[in-house]
C-alpha cells in the first residue's frame, strides 16, 4: 500500500491539496480532524461535556470509527452510522478538542489511522502524520508558506463568506498557532525525517496541485 503524509502549519493549504490529490490518484483522503470529531460526538451523546468526567477506555472499547467513500465523497461513520453532517457544529468542535487532549483517545485513533494506511492507499494530513502516525510513509511532505501568505488566504476566504474580520487579527492568530504547534511537548510540528519541504508561498491552488502531483509521481513511482 502507498501512504502519503502531508504535515504543515495552519493555512498552508494541505487539506485542500490532499483532498484534490487523493481524488486524482484514487486514494482515500484521511481527515484526521473528523475522526476526533466523531469520538467527541460519541461522548456528547453519552451526556458528557468537555470535562470528560468518566472512564474513557471502556467507552472507546465499545466505539467504532471509520472512513468510507460514498461516490466520491468521504463520510465518517460512528458505530455504523454516517455522522458526516453532525460533526461540524461548534459543540462538537469543542468536544473534539477535549478528547484530542486525552492520551487514550490519541492512542485509539492512532491505531485506526495506521490501520487505514495498512489496508488502503491513503493521503493523510495533519501536524504529526509523518513524524508520529506514519513515520514509514511512502512519501512525507511538509506543506508550508509564509505566515503573511497564509493569513492573506484565510482573510480573503472569510471575506467571501461575509465574515467581519481583520487581516492583522488573523495573522496574529496564525503566528500564535505556529508557535504553539512547534513548541508543544507531544508531537510538535516539524519536518519529518526524510520529508520534503513543499513551499506554496508563490503558488495559487492550481499551480500548487500541479507541483504536488509532480512530486508524487516522481517520488512514489521510483
């Protein structure tokens, strides 16, 4: 099986690129954030809040999370139920953040992500895919761009959605997140050993996708 790991800072475009590349290649795109959201939904349905005042392991032992494709669209299943439309609410975002901080949940989803990679050709993006989740990935890429470029992209995206935002605030948030991601104790954001740095700073989406596919075709087909 072929596994492609895309890591990188917020706003570098890795998720959008990963989805598009997976479609071109016929691979499964693994949305790691959606997996944590599904687990958060499970705990929410059981009546727990973000404090998670419960024994976590027994609940995980009776939890099944999976990613499947319906047509060309990726869906997340929780205990056999398609929950794709239920995991993007602010409440579940908070629950996802809470469960992701718990080592048992991370261990539970770590094995799931690795299982997906063992059984399928995958493209997986995140902060620690090439360094922790799939250290032996066929190809490891670190997708990046200058903070100012990433902030500008996000600013324009939010303006198109009608949001009332300020560029300086977005830039500040991105720089703060970069610092936190690179300085955290567990699985800090960094270029994986043997990873290729892919800078999208001067590239629009189409050019970045073309460059990404060129790297994949070159490196994976060696």
